[in-house]
């Protein structure tokens, strides 16, 4: 018979083991904050969907350019069902070119392949290219937005709504860390052949080289992609993925203080997850079962925290790290105990950029491009509407079906699928 003393010793051993496997993530939790508010974050095992660490994962947040993950997802769907090819045309309209904070690599009337348009949009977070894609793929801009929201509903992104394809501010454009992780997993599961678009180290346009906006690419060991985002209202967002051995992790960081801060916070989470390892104690709640942050009904506005001209110089601490890029690519961080190398990693030498240019389009509709180019130059391409109240089209109920069996399924009313979640944020008063 086991003695009570031996049973007690076994319990202590179990507690000690639990402490050892959770300590790295506790450290990530302690240091992954910002000065005024701790933005949502989430660390997920890409294959199992187990949540390894999270904070306010359901809290509504402005997605900023992480929106472009769904823009790409809709394009991938159109590619898979044969609606377009990678050589189909994307036309830069005057409307797209005029988008705020546009990259403007290509003038109105320029025609790129879908392949090149994706590279520009994802590597450099180009707002004008996102708009050009939405206008060129499918049956016009409104149809593209409808597809974005239909896909979000299908994936269970219940706290997400899209009103534009690039992520520029709108009180109605919202998401949460959980929903972005669901979308990332869906990209892995449904479109693995297109994952390389999220890991382009740099593009070269007209002799000018522009690096990917994701600092972890070409720095962090095992980094495989995904997407950055920033507007004053959201702070600095990042969806980052990394693979070591057979494990691939997804880190979502929302509301960081700057571009380096979001990369460092994501790197800390990823390091903690990889250090934790697999096996008996690696699992957590399934991504679909978390409810942290669900009490919030409106996104937090980060404008005063990241864009206020009155923002003073902060004192270094674990919750307010100070970063210092060094010559040669190393990034140092001070958390109150002096500068040390960050978790981001050092730049791994010069990158080989991917050349992106106009032309090369093929396929149906190319003969009609002259009219589209003229429309682009005159600025009469479809303009975005203020809401997503789009007249339903019956064929959209099965527009994304990959098989004849799915196409025979009972039609679903798109209007029902677009019903807003009960806890979606209300519009704010004009500033």
C-alpha cells in the first residue's frame, strides 16, 4: 500500500513538472505588454489547434493590414476553383491608386498578374494593390467583399467583419486574435501550395528593393511568414508563423507599440512555445473553446498610446521595453536591466529579392484589357461602398464549392450568413 508521504512526494513532483513546462510561457505573458494596455495575444499549435498561451483572444480589435490575409484567402479560393489563374490580370485603377498610405509602385492603368499582385500586397502591405485585387478578381468590388465575409462566417470567425480589403480604419472593420488564428490555420489546411506568398523576403520593383514588413522573416529561426498590420487605432499588429522540426506555431500579437515591439512580442511567444515542447504537458484548450476577452463589445483605440504627439519618452521596464537597432542588423532590447540581444534574431545576410513587374498576363478576358485600362486611367472603376449591405446573388451560395456534390447542396441565403454577431462593436462618434 502506498504511504501518504510517498503520495505527497508524487504530487509535489507533478506540480514541479507543471511549473517547469509552463514557466517559459509565464515569462512571455509578463513581458508581452505595452505601456497603457496589454493588447490581445495568442499562441496556437498550427496542426492541433491547441492554445498554448493567450490573453483577451476574443477582444474586438481593428485588424489593420492583417485584413490582407483574408484578401489573399479569397484569391486562393478563386484560383482553386479555376475562376482565375496566377496569370490572370489585376488592373491598377485610379481609385485603387488613390487609397490612403498606398505603395504606388505602379501607376493607374498598369496590369499585373495575380501572382505578382499577391507578392506586392503581402510583402509590402500595399493598400492600392489590395484594392486593385478586390476590383479585378471576381465580379467587382462588392462581390469581393461579400466573399470575404462569407469565408469568415464559414471559418467560424464570429467576431470578424470586413468592409474593405486592405484594413484601413473603419469602425465596422473588426476582428480578434482568435479569428486571425482560425484564418491562418485555414490557409495552412486548405491552401498549402500558396504559403510561400507570406514568406517573400523582399521584392524588387523598377530597380528598388523593398524588404518584407515582417521583421521576423530572414531573422527569426524557423520563421515561415504571415502578415503585419498597423493603423493608429489598432497599434502594431502581427500574425507570425514559425516551424522547427515537425512543430509549427502561430503567434498573434495585437496592439504593440511599434514594428520592433510586435516582432519581439511574437518572437517571445514563439520561443516559449518551442521551449515548451510537445508531449504530455504541451496541450491546452482547443482554439474554438476559449472565451477570454468576450466581455468586450468595442475595440480599444490605441491612437493616444502609439500616435499621440504628447507621448513622452518611457522608462525601460519589462512592460515598456526600449529597442535599439545596431549596425549589422542586431536589435537590442532594454527591459530595465540594460540592453541585451532581442529574441527577434540577427539579419541573416543580404536577401535575394523577387522581381515584380507589369505584364505577363494570359487567359480569358485579356483581349478586353484595353477597356479596363482606359477605365483605370479615367478613375471610373467601382468605388467602395460605406457598408457591406450588398444585394444577394443566389449563385454565391455555392460559388466556392470545390466539387459537384457540394454544388448540389441546398442553397444558403448570403444575407443570413452576413448577420452581424450580437456583440459586434457599435460605430463610434466622429472624431
